[in-house]
């Protein structure tokens, strides 16, 4: 399987494409990746819920946390659990903690071998092979994982892989919005301008008269 397949898969999962509302996203995800996860069995949902709670407790991002997700009618919590771990890895990488990202990636690789199987069973499923291979491939691109630095980003590609060293935003719109936010923040920090004094006609006459008197005193002092 090509690197492009793994890239597309990981980006689709981390950006919750199976729950996205843009046209055809959910159907496309199901068509391409339904065989990348265990078949959902409602009887195992209790186990999945317990595992998800443990995952959230053990897999913490460098700061904050991610919203709790509900089970999906087609995938249960299998995709949700894998996504939470991926987002933690992305968060470590985007924060500059390469060692933390690699440590979590290594854990994900190991856990994908063990996920949803008994210790006595051999990991022979095709979906498991795909997940493990995707985790192994991810190790080559950890330094390029990025989260859109526009704090207001609501796009479907918030998590992405950098294409150049200063690639900080997922799209042009987010880049422009971030520039606008920075300008507004700088404007708030800038000291307010003091308006120039506005004088009435009477005020102007008084100033002119005072200047004339000073000039007359100056001339008188020179004539003495």
C-alpha cells in the first residue's frame, strides 16, 4: 500500500471525516475505510465505552483536552478511540515536543497490535495490519504534523501535514483571519491617540493677543 493511502487515511480519521457534514464525506469514508477497523458489534459497545474512558484518562494532550464523542452507528467507538490517540500525537508534534510525539506513536503502534483481541489470539486480521502499518508510516512524518494556528479555525482540515517549514494554517482563509486577529490585538495594545486641541475663535484670538504682547515686550527690551 502506498504512502498516499496512509496519509489520506490518517488525515480522514484525525479530522473526523466520517462525521463531517460536507457533501459525500461520510459515504466516502465508509467506502474507503470500513475495512480498516473491526466490524462494529453492538454487543461489544460496553467494552468500547470502557476502553474509550481509559484512553481519555491515559492519553492526554500537552494542554486542554478533546470533546467526548458519541458512538457511531456504523463504526461504534473504534474510529473515535483511534482518533483520540492520533490527535494526542498531533498535539505533541505541533507543540514542538518531538520526543513526546514519538513516544505516543510507539504506544499507538503497540496498542494497535493488541486492540480488540484476546491475548491468546494471533493478530492476523487485515484491518489490524492496516492500522499497524499506518502507525509505522506515521513515524516518518512526525515533525510535519501541524494543527491550524488560527484559533477560530472550523474547517474540515484543521489537522494537516506541513508542506513547507512555515506552513502554519490549513487554508488561505485561516491565514487571512489570523492576520486580522493579530492586527486587532496590536491595535488594542497601542496607546490611544490624544486628539489635537480644538480651539474656538475666541481662544484663537486670545492666543494671538498673548503672542503680540510678548512680541511688544521683546521689542521694548531691545530698544532700551
